[in-house]
């Protein structure tokens, strides 16, 4: 696996761990326990800033490159602007 893919895999695994931790804190709240609100806030801050600023833009660039390559291989015209992974990958 390439360094980039290994890094993305590790980042996704870390996101999953953070979301599991947040889920446990929310469950504690629902069970009448005392969740760590500061930890919950830090997880939410991280999950709403890091992925959108540093992680997703890199994925979007690679996705746009792969889409353009696929379009060229099929004889179609690639999209003019980079497309987001959230939009349909059409040529």
C-alpha cells in the first residue's frame, strides 16, 4: 500500500476510534452517568476541523484525478472543475 493510502487508512481508523469514544461518552450521558464534556468538545472540534481542512481536500484531489483518468480512458471528456467525492463521478 502506498504511503498516502496507508496514511489515509490510519486517519480513517483514528476517526473511527474518536467517534467510538464520543459514542461512549454520549451513552454515559443517556445512562445517567457523568460524561467528560471537555473531551466531547475536543473530539467534536477536531472532527469538524481537521478532516475538512487537511484530510478531505487531499482525497478530493485524488478523486478528481482518478475521475479524469477514467473519463479519458473511456473516451469521454473529463469534468472541467475538480469534482467532490460527494458529487456523482460522471464524465
